C-alpha cells in the first residue's frame, strides 16, 4: 500500500518539484514515474521468495511483539456448579524484540557516458535497474541466509558470501529447535540457540519451548533422499502444531525442485496429491496437497545434517527443505522506507561534479513471528545435479 501511494502521488502530480535534471520538460515528477516503473518491473521477476513475504510498517527502531506461549492454566476453562468461582488465568507471553537495519544499493553514471551512448543505450536506466535488482537479490539473500558471513565460490550471491555481514537473522539462523534429535518427526536439533535474545528450551512446560520449530527426517544419523513421506510428514507436523488453514508453502533449492518434480510427477504425470498452479504474472509452480513448492537458488546454502544422531551441523550445502507458515513470517519497514529512491547529483560534496545517480534504500527487519508451525525437513542427501 505504501508503494502504491507513492506511485499514485507521482502519477497525479502536476507541479514539478526539486530534483529534476537540466533537460527541458524533464523534472522530478517524470523521473519518479520511471523509478516507480522500475520497482514494479524488476523486483518481482528478480527473486523467488522475498515477494511472498508480507510487508508492514512501523515507526520505531525495533519491532516488538508478544509470542503467545500459553492460554493460561488448565483451570482457565472448567465446568463449575452454580455459584462456583475461580481465579483469572491470563495468557502467557514472551516479548520478542528485533532491531531494524539500514541497507541500500547505489548507482552513478557520468554525463559523458550518457551523452556518448544515448543513441543506442540508456545508461542511466540500466544502472538504476541493476541497483534495484541487486537490492531485491540482497534482500532475498538476507531473508533466507541472514548474517552467515562464510564465503561461497559458486558466484550465486552478489557479495561472494553465503549471507550478508551485519544483516538481520534469516531463516537459516531462526528455524531451529532445542529438542533432542530423533528419527522421523518427533525430534529437534538439540540446539538451544537464542532467537531475539531468548534461549530456546527443550522442556515442554517452559514458555521458551514455543521458540522450537518442527523437524522431519528419514534418519537422524545418515543423509537420505527426499521422499513423499517426508513432504506429507511436514504438513502433518504443522497441522498438529496449529498451522492448518494457514498460508503455507515449501521452500527449496532449484536442484531440489527437480528432485521433487520426479517424486510427485514422474514421467510428467502427476501422482495423487500433486498438481501445478499459476501465480500472478503467469509463473506456474508445483503444488503438493494444496501447498505451493517455491524454489530459490539461495536455498542451496541452507543445510542441516547429522552423522552421529546426537548433534547437528548447520552447513552451507543443500540438505534441507522448509515448510513455512507464511502468515507468521514478515518484513517490517521503518516509516515506510522500503526501496525508496534518493537521487544524487554531481554537486554533492562526496561525488565528482559531472555525474548523475542515486540510491535505493530500505530500513527494516525480517522476522519469524511464530515458530511452532514452521517445519524443516533435514538430513537430506544433496539433490542430483
């Protein structure tokens, strides 16, 4: 809605404002129209996951929310005789806090380049589009892989790292569990990590137990290929935890998607429970039991494995599939600063005089707002390439 209001304001404007360039009849209003067009045209075709995350706004430095851990003691609901009384049993909560960060992508073009290439190449348009695409790609990288600063050598990411240094935590860091390992769908990762500065607990009666996700595997001590049983078990675990009728989807790597397709549509024929569906924009995706299967190349760096059955390793390889409750995953921007364009001209003190450019900036934070309905299918063999 914030982006829509910016577009409407630009299109409805009749008065030029400061920020246009020196060409006759070309001012900031018209430049803003072009920038809004770029946002619509580039961001949703550059990434796979980020545009599926709901976005909201806040006017504070950190997102603060209450995670409901209990609806009160067992006596909150009871059958009483006439005149019977009881004490109030309020809900129990954990208050979670996630600070926002600022990030941006920049572009600049010399006026000499603009003048000497305008008959065959729109340098300004190209540079601005690439800056916007990089912002979207970086955002997807942070959403999935967070602040994992280890190096990657495949060239998939923009920065040569698995994640982005100083980012907010992503799915790779947030989706974990302190419950002990077990075969099938009853265990966790034995990982008492601290999402939003609160340590997970493996004790059911603790409020911090609500910080654990569900896990599914074929075996806890050896990697195995993905099966339809794993896909089904993820839905079942999420259902039991209260995720039924939520907006849910599978998230995997591109190569894992090929493996899933061979499972649910061998020889191009769908088995019972499998189908495809068309998303906005004409993209068709696979569906298993009514849940979309989305592939992002960045999931190739999100892995959880164990070879001893007692402890796990969070690795930068393709060893898991996520089943996500998207109703409880969100991005919140600060004051609506979300892919906002800021033009910069040559008179700025920190730039050469004969350039034009600008940057796109976002202030915000990505959060998993509820954990128990999220599922990780882990200890998977690397998918065949």
